[in-house]
């Protein structure tokens, strides 16, 4: 974020009643001789050498991947062990959340949900 945008954002926060949350920082030429920076450096060194390690949580993309994988696995188990749609299962045994690339007529024929001779015969009897 550029300096102008940052200043504008701070001014906006200040005008909207968030005065107590605004902190300012300034650039220091060197860390030597500034008590606050010396303390911060010391604490950082202690955290690196003596601190307890901690693990960052996994990113949201990883969580989405795990949920998608689990859902596809459950769907595949249900599809493989199900009792309906066996003729379609014989043609497409693997489930996927991606389109198969079939046109409308092919889908109707494979699934048996179209105006075909067997469909017309079964509805007339």
C-alpha cells in the first residue's frame, strides 16, 4: 500500500471514531541506541532460540482440497456400491465433478432418460 493510500486510510479511520486503534510508526536509521528497538530485538532473539515452536494452520486452499477429496471419495463409494444406475455405471464407473463432454442425446441414451424405443414401449404397457 502506497504512502498516500495509507495516510488516507488512517485519516478515514481517525474521522470515523477509531482514534484509539491508530498507531504510527517511523523509520529509524539504525537500531542501536533506541531502547524500544533494543527490547524488540532481544525478544525476537529469545523467541527464535528459546521459544516454543508453533505450527501455522493450513491455508484455506488446502482445506478446500481435503473437503473436495473426501466428498469425491464418499460419492465414488456410493456410486460403486449403489443399486441404481448400473447401466450408466458400466459406461462411466468413475465419478467426477468435471463435465464428461457428452452431448444431450448421448446423456439421455446412456442414462435411459430419453424418448427411445424401450422408453416408449415401457410407458405403453
